[in-house]
C-alpha cells in the first residue's frame, strides 16, 4: 500500500481540525514534591487553549495503563502533533463554540496517534 502524499495528508489534518468545534487545554503533569509517606505529589499546568472534538463515549469501557477495565466519559480528538501523555490531564473549556463550565478529566489508557488527530479517552475527575 502506498502512503498518502504529504500534501494530501496535510489537507486531511487541516480538515480534521476545521470540524473540531470544542476547546480545551492539556494539563501537563510535573512532580512537585513528596508527601509525608515519601510518595510524589504532582501539579498540573494548563497549556494554551486548543481546538478539540469532544464526543460522549458510547462504548464506555476501556483499559487503563495498568490493564484494568474502567468506564470512560468522553473520547477527545486533538490536533495532530499535540503534545500529550497518558500522565497528563485534559480540561474541557467550551462545547460547540460556547463557553461552558470547565471539566477536568483524567486520561485513561494510551494516547493514540492517528493519521489526522491525536485521540484520548478520558474520565471526569470527581475528586481532588
């Protein structure tokens, strides 16, 4: 199978970004210090707002990094080349172009890099 020409692939990536009608921020994790039990504590730093596509998960089961089956709330498409890891978090800031109550989410499982977008499965954070 022949790979797509660079111009075609770039056009498809632009088209994918054009239909990302939501917005959010990658919350990059960094080790802050350790707690009284010598376990690391982390802080999350919000990056620049970027376009994304938020979809409520239909098949809600996914596998996390440890191989456990967990329930997913959203599947989020990010622009191709977005720097995000499974240790980061994601904050949804607007839906369909309208500002909404911000929702912080934990990334579940692997970050998937597709031909036109980066895809993450997330679960809303309901605790500290």
